[in-house]
C-alpha cells in the first residue's frame, strides 16, 4: 500500500512539473521587468541592431549614455521605469525606455511619462511583446503618456491601445542655408562616389560665391541683436517668462536642465552643440535657441523659442548662426506659436516621417495638446541620444 502511494505521489509530482514547464513556455515572453544596471550592455547591443544611428556610437559610449539616462550610482533613477522583456534563457529580447517628469497643467502638477526606443527581436515581435510592453507602460500611474519620434508601426500599436498622434507636433520645418547644396542633396546618393564629390564641391563653391556677392537667397545678414551663451539658470528664467502662455508646461529645475545639457554635450553624431540667448536690449531674454551645427550637413534644432512678437528675430538669428557654421540646411519641429511667422513663410514645412504620440484618460488635457496649448519641444521628448 505504501509503495502504491509513493508511485501516485511521484506521478502527481511529474504532472505538476509538466504543467509548470508548459506554463513557463506559454508565458516565456511575458517576463516584463524593470531595467536593471546589469542589463545595460544587452540593451546597448540590442539598440545597435535595431537603431541604425546607434551603430555610429561605440559600445562603451552607448553604455555610458544609457547609464546617465536611467541610473544614479548603479540604482535606477526614481523618474525612470524603463522596461525589459526576457526570453526563456534570460536574455533580453525587448526594451522600452521610460522617463517620467513633472509638468504643470492648469495650476496643478501632473506626471508625464515619456517612452522611447521601443525595440524587440523578431521572435519577440511574433509574440506581441512590443504591444504587451506598451500596455504595461500605459497602465502606469502617470497622468499623460507620450512617445516622440515614433515609427508608423508604433503609431498603429499606440492607436490600438487608445492613444493618438498630435498632428501639430508632427510638422517640421526645413530652411535651405546653402540653396544649391540643399537642392542637390537628395540626388547625390544616386550618383557614383566620384561624381558625388565633384557635384557637391561645385554646389558648395557656387553657394559660397553667391553668398559673398550677396545674392538673394544665398546671403544671410547678421541682425543688430546681442547673442550671449545660454546657461542653465538663464534658460530656467526664460522658460518661466513664457510659461503662462501654455496650459501644459514642463516643470524644470536647475538640476534637470544641467543634466539635459550634459547629455546633449556628449552627443557628437549631429555636430557641435550651440546654446545662445537673444537679449532684448534691457538685459532680458527675448528668445533662445539650442541646436547642433554640422558643416556640410543638416543642423538639427533642439529648441528655438521666443517671447511673443520676437519670432522673426529668433528665426533670423538662428538661421544666420547656422549659416555661419557651414550648415546646408536647418531642421526643427514647428511650435504652434510659430505658425504664420518666418518659421512657416520662409521655410519648407512638411509632416515628419515620425510621429509624436499622446495618451491620457483626461479628455480636456488631450484637447489642449491637440489645440496647441501645450509646450513640447525636442528637448522634452526626442531622446534620440541612444
């Protein structure tokens, strides 16, 4: 009798183990957890596979940037709830970066979570891991979720989960700084390398000569305004000066701005970082711009803002500065306050190939975002540092 009981117990144990293994296999792609310090290298390697821009960064620099974004002294920052998904063998097959910041919305403070760099292996995508990670993110305690610079596939997932793109936040402007080089740039890739070099050299020479003899379109004149280096405290004061123009506004402090400046300064793929304020003649700030200059390439604007009525001065100062740095074109995202200013009348405006996506249960908040009452620039959202 005891022998039979032992046999039954063994059979029962085997059944439990078998069910447990089946359950593990079934849920092997649902192992979503917070990012840990030991995950940094795997995330960096995954990024280099799925984001072409990451291949231009050495693995060590990429790991350092990820550490600066999400960790302090080896511990995950309190404002980061970045997620990883693990396969059965424990390797990371999915990642979603998340950083939460405070914003002010109609006299109250709300939590705004920015997610970015959603990536997953082909096997994980087949198991709907990206959607599951987004679901977990959107079910968090934040009042507003958003994703900047998102692909079409992410937009479709986002929409399926109840979010929507903000059309006004997806319009970019391009300013030809060197018109002939700008016009030829899209066609050069189809030429053989020697022809590319000769054509680019000819265009550059023509742009330079035309600028020196001050032909219209080719020449930019410096305005009689004072530019001064933009430091953290100055930006904090300038932001406070315009905050009452918006219902939704980022709640910056000095340490946050200094941290962002540090991250931006580390980035070298887009050229040299420039930060300047435009003074109003009375010691106050009339506007400011933060951008990367790339001689012979695209100058990417991170933030360009002015007080009301100074949009033309901002545009002319920014384009002159980028022109003097040797850029071919200036590219940035349009703000609602810049419609019907030189940012639209003297620039080429177009929908971006990437999307800015928002999600909130507060319908009034979503309406304010769609109607241009929210302050969002690439400094708040576009974490393309990794």
